[in-house]
């Protein structure tokens, strides 16, 4: 499915040993990409390929725009497999977010299995984002 989607939208799928601009990784811990070196390189692997998740491809196609994957955390591979079962009953609410931050935080909450909820002024966690 990933290969088909990439090719149908004008991209190329190359063997892992050929030079490419991107490498698609799944959610979950992989010591090759979650090392300190990886974090210092700004989401590139040791071959200088941008590390992305299939979410990035889907969102770029949907918006007809290739997002800067370093500024769109919700579109990058997560360090854990998601959703996390223990989070499924946890309610969170966010405040002081601009539109991009809303997209990122709401998607991250959903990915991790959290429920965005602020009913009757109640939530389990209120997350305030402010510079």
C-alpha cells in the first residue's frame, strides 16, 4: 500500500541500498533512529535521509504540500508503538495553541490514545502551551 501510494503520487520507491531523500519508519523504538546522534541530526539517518512516517506522506498528499517533517512532530515516527492502551481512558485538554499547534497536539493525543475532552469544565489534564 505504501509503495502504491508513493508511486501513484509521483514518487519513487528505491531499494534500501540506493541513495534516496526519505526513509519511511514505523512507530516504535528503533535504537538506530532514537539515539542522541539521530536527535542531533534533525530527523535524518546516517545516510542523511529524512526519516518520516507514512502519516507524513498521507498529509502531504492530502494538502498538496510537502511539510517540513522537523516541524511536524505528529507526522514523524513515534518512539513508542501507538496507541498506548493505558492512555485510552485519560482525558486531556489543550489551551493557548495556534492553528499549527492544534493540529500537532490534537493528532498526537489521538495517536497515543488520549481523548481530547473538556466537559463541564473537567478534564484529567489541562495542557497549557505558551511561549
